[in-house]
C-alpha cells in the first residue's frame, strides 16, 4: 500500500514477480484492509505459474475469508494458491513456548 501511495506500485509488483521464491510468513495474523487484500491478490496472481511462493499461516482455509474480507476474493486466491501446491499441515507444541519453559526449569548457573 505504501508503494501505491508513493506512485511506485508497478515497479514494486514487477520486482516481486521476478523473485524465484517469495516467502510470506504468518498470513492472517492481522486482517487485511480491502485494498490490502486486493493488492496481495494481485501479487499472487502475477506470480501464478511463474514463481514459487512459500506461505505460512496458522489459519485453516475456511477462516481465510475473515482475513481477506470477501468470499469471492478468497476463493479466487485459494484457487491459484492450491493449483500447484504442497500443503504441509503441522500440528504440535509451540517451539517458543517449549524454549521458554525449558529456560524456567533449568537450574541457574
């Protein structure tokens, strides 16, 4: 959105499209504005079948509509993202919580 406001969105989108791998971490941690959701959709659409994208989220797909604010947009996005995909579902204890608990239990030296 900053690139759009600064009139450099096209250049930024072209730059993102050139990367062999784009990593987006914690998608859905913060809901997107309507404009933000549409701009992110454009990024995914431009990369579709052109570059690899690694995406992490703690949300199941059925909760993504809350993040993107539109069933139609979410459906179109998931259609592109899941076409050529490897989904790794990882369930388990929090790594950060485990480290914190270990630090509290270990004797002080």
